[in-house]
């Protein structure tokens, strides 16, 4: 430093630093807003494509009839077996990825499954309840689940049934795994008499 040169005042240093930081903050804010805008557009596009796919699936499945409603008498009846858990959803039989979209059957919800002599009553939170009539039941087993929720081996009860002319499967995961065996036993006891009656007719 040459003689006679003066150092910048501290206030001038502070003003320069503040101006620099403010410019950088403005630049970074613009960058972040740009990224946010791109993310929002991508998410919106994905949601739109999912909606289009779901609407198309419903259109293709328009010939699938609505399931039976749960009769009022069953609401007060004592079930053979029952369990709280998750109703994973309904798919076409043999195709775990072909979700049944119509009538809310493909919706995954918390719910309750009850086995009655008349069939299987399925109660769902935020979606319509329905009955799988005993005559419509075809088979029952355990598996890993269906599209929407795959769990450990034998972690879900799979109920095969006839909905109109369509063979479908509904998956249910009990909150307590110990309930699965009781459900399986009672479901099989309902299916067997139905098979015998069908054979006689």
C-alpha cells in the first residue's frame, strides 16, 4: 500500500458485502423457483396420465356388474369369522396387475371382512361395502397380495369369486396374521356346500 492511500471505511465494506449477498440470494431464489415449476409440471403430467389410464380402464370394464350390497340382516348377524385389516382390492383372476376399476372395487382401504353362511361381507372405509354371495365363491388361498399392495409370502388372503361373467379375486390382509387361518377355514366351509349344491343342480 502506498503512502497516503486510505483504507475503505467499515461501512463501505458492509454495504458491498450486503449487495453481493442480496444479488446471490435473488439468483438462487430464481433457480429454486425454476426447479419447483418444472417439478410441479412433471407431477401434474403424471397425475393426468394416471387419470387417463384409470378412465380408460373403467371404460373397458363397463360390462362388469356391481357387486351385491350387504343385506341389512347381516349387519346384526354374528359372523362365523371376522377380521379387521386392509382390503387391498380386486383384480381379474390370474392377473394380479389387472385391477378392477369400476364400482370402486380396485380401491385399497382399511376395512373388515366377515364370513357368513350367506357369503363374505366386506366393509370398507371411504368406499361402498359389498357382499360376495356364497354361490359366487370359487376358491380361497393365501398369497403375496395383488397390485396396490404386495406383502410377505402368504401375507394376504385371496378370495376368488364370480362377478357376473367375470372371474375376479379380492385380496385382504388381516391386521393380525393369526386371523388368516380362521378366515381360510370358514371360507372353505362356505365354499364346499356351494360347490356341492352346484354339482347337484
